[in-house]
């Protein structure tokens, strides 16, 4: 019994070995290597094609949604994107549309829903919304439209409280990428979405991250930052023009790099606040507006920030971001690429403490940074923007880099010109 079993094992083993040996005789080692190489090449091609179609063959597609809201009375202030009425109704409309895609296979493909216009329509308000999706370019145009349309219709047939939507007014239309981007870029405060990294203590910004940032250059050399508030006007700090107010000596450039600039403009006029004093010991009224000689054409990389209304309140501890081409350390040289850093608003009461700025912070100023130091604007950042997003992710200009005691020192946060304090002055001189 044991012997037979052993023979059987030996026989079967020999049999398998014999078949394997026979095949080996028919395939030379180089042939086996060639087959293995061919299999690997095919696998690489398949994986490459999958990666291409899943990642690189994807494009942005733009759609316009229009719908009438019946239970909201139209007000002229809704035509202004920074008004409370526009913000509130836009937020509710975008939330409704975003809800439609929750739990669907389109959730990860939807990039954004953005209200670009509110207008009067009979007894209600007609909202125009731009939807942006990312699809594989080879997908059927009709199939894309139908999938989005069915999801939206399914949601709109349900209760839409707090809005009352007239379903008969609903329209979904695909628009080309150029028109879609133009519609979004015409809106203030939109930007390319990237992870914002931690100027002084900050990191390099990418193109389109802060599209309202400008560089004011004196005889071709960067001197100050500025912020685009319309296609023709910048706002900056008055002290940037100490000693040199001749517009012919100045230029403005736009983009995340100073060399080469994304866009460049000559200046037409410089308007400094009439109460600003060139006394270096005073920082009141540190604001100026600059008109460029030729309006900019809004692009993803260059367009305006939103200006808050005069009554808008930014509470203490609000997270903001300050950007600029300035020095990375006190008394250091300016840099050629835009940097960004996160700071928080510090109340004037705290900032006026004896150990901080000892009572010199007026109502037209605000402080932002950290009492422990570490993140701050620095030389060369003057005139640049301090911004924060609202609940819709729209960016507002909070302050203008003005002054500070060195850079990022403990108990010496950055001091900014408070934009809401000068909002009416800005409007009176620019119309923005």
C-alpha cells in the first residue's frame, strides 16, 4: 500500500515533469522572455489607456440653468453681486442645485454651481446659473445632457422650500467653454480652486489663485501690491506713492509671476485720499485708487475681487489670506513670484493694548495675523489685498496692506486699511 502510493506519486510527478520538459524543449529561453515582455507591454498599454481616459481625456463642460423663483419679490439691489439680497438668494439657489447631485454618480463630476445673474421676470426672479462638470471628452454629448437634466428635474419636482420654483420656467442648455468661463470670470471674487498653503511664512501661489492681485512698478521695478476692483481700477495704499506721483513713471502688471507678467498696463491717473499725510509717523487715510490706461479683459488668471458694502462686518478671528510679492524677511528683497499666507482678524481693542500697538489703531484700520507672530505681510507687500471668502466661496477685499512693526514679530501683527470704512470713498472716485 505504501509502495504503490509512493509509485503513484513518483509516476504522476514524472508525468508532469515530462510534459513541462517537452514544452521547454519547444520554447527557448529567449522566446519565453519575449513572451513575458510582450505581456508586460500590453499591460502597460492597457493601464496607460485607462489612465488617459480616466484622467487626461477629461474636460470641463459648461451648462446654463435658468429657473424662475416665484416666492421672492424682485429688488433692483439683486443686480449687484455684492448686495445682501443677491448673496442670500444665490446661496439658496446654489444649495438647491447642489442638493440635487448628492448621492448620485454625478456628485464627483460636478465642479461648481454658480449664480451669475438675477433678473426680474413677471412677479418673480429669474436666476441664471452656470454649472461646471468634468466628463470624459469622448462621452456622448446627448448622454451628458440627459443625465444632468434627469437629476435636476427629479429634484425640482420635490418640495423646494424655502424657494418656490416654477418648473415650467426651467431650462438646461450646454454652452461652450469660452462662454462659460467668461460668465464666471465676469463675476467678482471667483478664483481657481486649489489647496491654500501656509509672504512671510507662506508659500508660492499658482496662476489664477489670486487673480485680482497686481504689482505696481516704479520704472519697471516692483514697489507695491494692488487689487483689481473693476476692469479699469485698482485700489492700493497711499504711501506707495510717497515722492513719486507721476503716472508716467508707473506701470501695473498682473499674474502670479513678475517676469514674465500675464498682463501689463500703463496708468492713467492716481487718486490719493485727500486727507492722507506724507508724514511717516502717521498712517491714517492710507488708501489710493489707480486707473489703468486700458481696461483689462477678464480671464481665469486676471479678474476682480468683490468689494464689501460699507455696512459689511468682518468679525474678529475671521480667517483671511494676504498675498504679495514682498520680502520673505524683514528688510529683505522682494521676490519675483506671488506668495500667500493665512492670518486671522484681531479686534482693535486687542490690537490697541499697550504691549501691541498701544492705542494707535483707529477705526479706519484693522489688524490681522497672530499675536505669537509667524505669518505676516512684509516690505513690498504694501497696497496688496487681505481677502476672505463668504459662505458661497466668493472672495471679498477686507483690507489693504498698510504698515506694521517689522514682520511677523510677536505682539506686532500686520495693520491694514479697513476697506468698509472707505467703501463710499472708493465708490465716489471709481464707480466700483
